[in-house]
């Protein structure tokens, strides 16, 4: 005999109210009234024969029975979302949407992407850029290239490559009137900075080189994106703190040079990140295999 399942609306109300610990916020999320949430939860409690919430003045807490029940309810809803997502994405098997940093896209991914398209002409690749961590459910993104240590809950992270930090500049600066033969000569040059995540790169490198960190505080120019900082270095405006994946092509083509032999290993790296439930889809498997091989070849 099959057990009768409780009301789906009641379970949705219970999960939302337990997550927010608020009937009001649950009602707002589900686009119903607070009274409706109260009725649905009361009906669910009657179906289950167990009390789920303890209501005290303006506070709300779970009963021991509810605390034990909640993980199973959340897991069931998550399975339902994943199954629905897989069903709806069947028509999108030929579309691969990848999110990454704008600078990494411009300086590393895009110059290499044609090789993937030639090998997998049936996959329509779409690149989006953002400095924020992507929400795979909300943003309809298949994969992301993230910088970090590879630990993101509920996601598969495949190692791609690591960076080293080192100064780069235009060849013309080495031939200028102001010398650039040793790190101490940086005091006589314009330093180029990148705000946000890379704002500390100069200080870290100067410390590794045994130089005073106040050199990084001298007047310079700051940009909001790393690839713009690199372009400013190519144009001879000043000296930038480069990262391997962003400058290796420009160094190989002679647009940039490395004036010193001191390189600082970064403490993190780039990963291809995918939702666990979709990580082995054909299009993601193909992209992962190509991206890993490409990163290894250019490392």
C-alpha cells in the first residue's frame, strides 16, 4: 500500500517558513498572504499529526520533529528542481553558457575559444562576464570559471591553472631615460593598479621581493578591470602587476616584457565550476575536457 503524501503547498509553505523563520517572509516569497501560509502549515500539521512550529510572541522556532523532517523536505524539493531543470534543458543541449571574469575572458579564454568551436561545431557557446559568483539556478548558466581554492558547496570544481604575480611593462620603458634594472628602480616609475580583487597584488609582490610596501602607495593610475591595466602597460603608461594567465600571450608576442626575475606564486587558482547534477552532461564534458587540455598546454 502506497503511503499518502502530504499537501505539496503545505510542504512549500513549511520549507519557506523554516528557511526564513518567518511566515511573513515565506508569504512574500510564495506570493500569497501570511494568513494563507498559516492555514497551509496548520493543515500540514493536521495531516502529519505533529506540531511543526513553536510560536512565541514575535519569534518562531522549529519543534524537534520539524527539525528532523526539514532536511528530507529540502532534499526532495532540490531533487524535484534538478529533475525539472534537466527536463527543461533538453532543448538547450546545444547551448553552453559560461560565466567568467571579463579580464580572463579577454586575455585568455577568447583567444583560444575558436579551437573549441572548430572541434564542437554543434555547441553554441555563450560567454557572460561578472565579478560576482554566479547563481546557477537564477542566472541560467551552465558553467563558470572561478578563481579561488576549489571549495564551493554543492558544486563540482575542476582544477585548471595557477598564476604567478610579477611586474610587466612595455619594452619601450626598458629603453627609456629612467632606469629599470632592479626592483628599487620602481620608485621612479608610474605603478598601475587594479581595484577590487587584485588591489593587494603590488604589496604582496613587494614583500616577497624584500622591498618596502610603501612603494605601492606612491602616485599611480588605478583601473577597475585587470585587462585594462594590462593594456595601459602595453601602451607604456606605467608598470603593471601581471598574472600569468592574463599576460602570457602579450609576453610571447613581444607586447610586454618582464623586467625582473622575481615571481610570487598565487595562493589560489582557476577552476571550472559546474552544478553537481549537470556536471556530466555531454556539452559540459566536452568543454571540461577541452578547457583542461588547453590550460595544461599553456601553463
